C-alpha cells in the first residue's frame, strides 16, 4: 500500500509506461507526455506522418486503462451533429429524443482533425472546455474522464483546414510523433517475428493495468503536489516572455500558464516527487506551448520554429534555486 499521493501516481504511471512501451516502440518521451496529459485532464494533439502509431497509441491507452473509447474519422463533409449528437423525432411518441454522438465517451480519437471545416471543428469547443454539449437548448453532461486526442498529418495540405486559435488553445499539449530510431524499429520487427503474428498488431490482446476509478484518483492526487511561489514565478516568466518576443505575433494565453503548471505537477507526480522543479517544467514546456505560438512572417522566412523560440525562452528565464 503506497503511503503518499505522489507514490500512488508513480505506481500507476509506471505500469502504464511499461505496458505502452511494450507496444509502442521508440516513443518513450511521448508515452510519458501522453500519461501526463491523461492525468492532467488535458486534451492532446498528436502530429506525425502516417504509420507512426498515433492511432495505436490511443487505442492501446484506452485498452490498458479500461476507458470507453470512440474514434471518428473527420472528413470535409462531416456535420457537427455527427460528433455531438442530434434530436430525433419518434413517430410513436410524437416527441423528440436525443441521440448521443461519439463525444459521449472517455477517450475520443479525432483522426485527422484538420480535414474537417471550422464549423465542424467548433462543435468540439464546448465539449473540450466545459465537458458538456448543448443541443436544441438542452445541456448534456459528458464523462468526467472525457479527453480528446486528435491527430494531424503535417505533410498533407490539400483538402485541410487550419485549426482556429481558440481551439488550439484548448489542447493542453501537442506531441510531435516522429520516426523511431533504428534500434527501436528493429526491436519492433523482432517482436512481430517472435510472436509469429500478422503485421496488424492487436493491442486488444494486452491485459488492462488500471481502471477508470484509479485514473480519477490519480487526478485528485495531483492536488497534493506542491508548487512554490518561486516555481509559479518561473512558469509565469516563461509564459509572459512569449508575449514580448519580437519573433511572435501571438504569445501564450493565461490558459497556457495553468496548463504548464498542471502538466508540471503531473510530470513530478509520475516520478514520485511531492513538488515540482524547473526540470519538470522544462520537460513539458515545449509540448504545452508550441501549438499556441504564431510566428511572424519574418521569423518563418528565417527558418525559426516555435520549439526554437521556446528554447530561447527557457535559456533566458533565470532558474529558481
């Protein structure tokens, strides 16, 4: 029996990390950030080229945690009602009844979210922020574990729509899912040979390691991770520096500061610490901030990236002792 909230969270995180790394090869940093996002009640963007296990990562997470899981393939002709649900008229009772959409789940995988127009993308705004949807003036509550994990393909631009800044800001983190290194990719091939399975890997064959109630307990446990004033000043210093950066048209919002603090607490907790340190902040800063920054045209022409700006900020802000 663990005796502190942080050790309780670490035990759960270690089990999840171990199981996920048995299935997802070469993505250990993103696996940690995925766990951080889940425990922080944060929505996550997954950007990467096809075939890098983005969908498998989410499906496996749902299987290992026993969370309800729904997947929607977003397309240009999809309507908002296909996501949040609609009122259906019953001829027998002559009344309207609400038919829930796929948002009524714990983990929602929104595949290729930038392939659907802004009107449909905006259908997720209320759900992501308030854990509810409103249809015909009636509010419908979502699961307390409701989390959106959306994928983006960075190399295809035809037939895609940019995500509005308001929606991007509602995602706690954006993870960049790249190629695994050579050793990890060979390990993946060896695993398939050893198991004598087909190349379609079935995550459903792996036993759960935790459940819904435990995830909710972990979220509550994060409230016990201490954040000293010096660490609050450190976080605010990073956030406020982006608003003054001449290479940026748009810096971080106040929601960014809350997200960075919450993600830092979760990162500290999965390591068994009872308070956050600058290392925890630095570990999650790029994922929390990168999608909220808009570079100036001149900065883009110079080849500057959001991650480079974040690194400049981290180098500039004094680290508290």
